[in-house]
């Protein structure tokens, strides 16, 4: 599955999980916010906050050596 299709499906899935129960809604909201930010990055409509979030995620992946120091998780 292409990344864009996965992101679109995740947005639909997590938006549908918001049902009015605080704990599960908060979890779904966190997932939804990440996937919406990623979708904006992929469609070149990212806000500065979206880019900062992706940079932070990339930094953690590099520290954990899951992504090479000269690479990004999006490429």
C-alpha cells in the first residue's frame, strides 16, 4: 500500500473512533493529528508545526538508528 493511501485510510479510521469517551478519544485524536500533519507534508501543504513534528520524529528515529543520519523517514 502506498504511503498516501495508508495515511488517508488512517485518517478515516481514527476520525471514526472518536465517540465521546475521553480516554479513547484522546488516543484517536493523537493518531489523527499525526496522520493529518503527515498528509499535509505529503501534499506540500504543511504548516511550520507539521514540519517541526516530522523533524522531531526523524531525529528520534535517527537516534534509535532506525534511519541513517543522512536520511529522513519520508525518503
